[in-house]
């Protein structure tokens, strides 16, 4: 019995776009770097707000 959901629906754009390994790695590293910077900014913001409430 075939699956009611096509595999392309689950895989999404990753199956449609075959990026070169260098581009794939660049996107991974830049995304992780941006996420890390945003996390640090958020922690600093929360700590400053907590300090001002006291």
C-alpha cells in the first residue's frame, strides 16, 4: 500500500535544491553563528532588565 503523503511533501525544499557542499556548510555555520549572537544578546537584555527591577 503506497503512503498517502508524497515523500516530497515531507522533504520539502531540501529535496528540490541540491546545494554545493561549501554553500551548505556556509549556511549552517552562518545560521549557528547568528543564533549564538542573538542568544547572547537576549541573555544580556534579560539580565539588565532583572537588575533594573531590583
